[in-house]
């Protein structure tokens, strides 16, 4: 369940507005950013196409048998960090890609914005 920094569940009952489903149930973009040369560990970023927005980051690693494992203790909703909150958060996080420098690029859709009419 996606929560606000003060622990409130982000649900349609708790927050009015456009939502394409329950928070954390509508992934749109997954990008793996390796942290080692072999590409067997790194961060998986996911854009969740919901409102309010959510960009999750979880550390994943591959064991010797090829099985992938997620460190759920390290998982976080980046949009709940101070930097994103200072900008007002995100809404409807959609497409994403890797930059030429190997960092995650995220985009959002906001049909309520005057420029999109």
C-alpha cells in the first residue's frame, strides 16, 4: 500500500481526484539501473500511473542461480521524499527511460494542466 509520509493510505476514499486504480496497482514504466558492472544488482524504478503520483525504487539482485530478489526494506516511494514534496509531488507518473548517463528519467501526465487542453 502506498502511504503519505505521515502514514495515511493513498486510496480513493482518503484522497479525492483522478485515480486509475488503487495506488501501486498500475505500473507504466520499469527501468533497471545497475549498480555493478555485471548488471546483477541495482535499482528497479517503477512509475505508477495513478494520482497522486508514485515512483518506486527497490534494490534488486540476482543470485548465482539466476533468481532475482528484492530488498523490500530498502524500497521507497521517491515522490514522498522532501525534494519531490517541495515541488508539490507528482501526478500520473507515466513513461520513463534511461538517460545516457544511466539514470532514471520519469515523466508524468496531467490532463488537468492548462497547457494540455
